[in-house]
């Protein structure tokens, strides 16, 4: 079967990979309907993470082609969406809603590689969620978004305590930041401030519910947030970038007693303990427990209450994955959908 392989940083190829098969009775093999390239795939592409003939991809939606003998919640022929983290959904960590910290967790990016025609998904019962029926083709991008960026943005907004009466600030206008705006709006936030300086992304931010746009960054961005919130800072801040500047901007934009949800993968960020100490804020983040939110997110998409699929602004056939990586690396695209 065809699949994306990153030979080394900057060198992406589509070639024949082994056809996945059931290994454990809890596995399922999914024939992918669509897959995509993630902002985090740019880390190995840019050499920040190692890449050595690595099978790429961790976001996926498709049809169950084969199910192991112990799989009960999904069956052959079901259309399924799965989290980018494998989980059993039964251990104590999973039952508390933190499936991305499951005692059996595996990162799909490291052990599966879903930029391919098929994928073997371990712990299928705990990782996959079936849709109510076969989806209309127009719903596929949105269902695919639920696999990571929607689930991650949603978690960021939940971790930030977004809700009625709250002012939410979102640092980052990539796919996850835009999905955090969508989530804040759905969770009933009163005011949503998008921090963005790209005109097209500002438009999408407004489409998803942003009420204010702040173009300033760093300390100037913090000052602007304070200005918009009577000098107090936002109740809820989502950090969806992961750089030193964006992280400090997020911490300093949060009012004392407020909540910061951080979901940007943050290499090389150093936070002085004393800065966190005097900020006096609640901080929660990490790889999102997408599985917690998947049933609700699928239903919202199914009922056409949300349209997260709009974050895909470039669609290419799987065979042109290399161009997709290039377009995202050069910021010509926010997020690339790969068709099969
Ligand atoms: Zn991703
Ligand atoms: Zn678990």
C-alpha cells in the first residue's frame, strides 16, 4: 500500500509500505478515507525531531476493514474517527478523562503512521469512535479534524475554563488556535480574542466566533489584552503555538486566578518558576485527551452544528504529500488534507 515516508528532514516521499494486519485481538485495520498533515509533522521536517525513514501521520478517519476477535465497540464496515493517541479507555487515567496519559498509550505518529491507505489501530475499542452511519462526503474533512486539531483546540478551551461570562484569549492562529476559538464559542464564552496577524486567518477566526482581533505579539500583545479587559487580563487563555514568546504572552495575558490551557508543542521553552509563582494562575495542558471529546464532537459535526473542516485550505492526493509538507512549511497553507 502507498504511504508517506520521511527519509530525513525535508525529504518526504510516497512509496510502498507493508500492508497492516491484525497483530493483537484488540487491533482494528482501518482503510483511510482521508488523512492530513499536522503542524507537528513540521518538527521532523525541519529537523527539530529526528526522522529516519519514518512512516508519517497521526490523524485519520475511515472504514474498519478488519477487526480483532476482542474488538466490540466497532465492527467491519463502520466509519470511524480515532484519536492521535492510542488508549484503552478503561484504566484509571482514561476513566478520569485523560486518555492521552493512558497506561497503554502509544502515539499514532510514532507507532502507526496514518498518511497511508490503511492503518492498524491498537486498542480499537478504546481509541476509535464510530459515526452514526456512513457520512456524506462533505462531512469527511470535519470528521478528520476531530482526530486531532479540533479535539486539541477543544481541550485547550476546556483546560482554559472557557464558558459563559468568560473572556477567552487564543494565542496562535494555526489550525489548533482556530479550533480553540470554535470550542470557546460552542462552550458559550462571552468574548473571544484571537491573536493573529494574517488577514485570511483573522477572517476564519471571526467565522468561528472571534469577537476581537489582536495583532500585537509579546509584551505588546499582553498590553493589548489587558487594555481590552479593564487591565485585568483574560479569564481563559489558550496557548496554541509553543514558542518562548507565545508561552510568556499566554501566561502574562491570564488574569490572577484565571486558567491557561496550553496545547502548543513547546520545544525549548523555559519558564522561570518565579514568573509562574507570581502569575497566580491555573495551568493545564499537554497532548489532548481527544478520546474524551470524540463522541460529542462527532455528534456536533453530524448535526452540522460546527464546521471544523474549513481549517483545511489545501487538498492534495496522497501522492503529492511532499508538496503538502512544503506548502505548510512555507506557510502557504494552514492545514493540508490528503485524499486517497
Ligand atoms: Zn496533529
Ligand atoms: Zn487507559
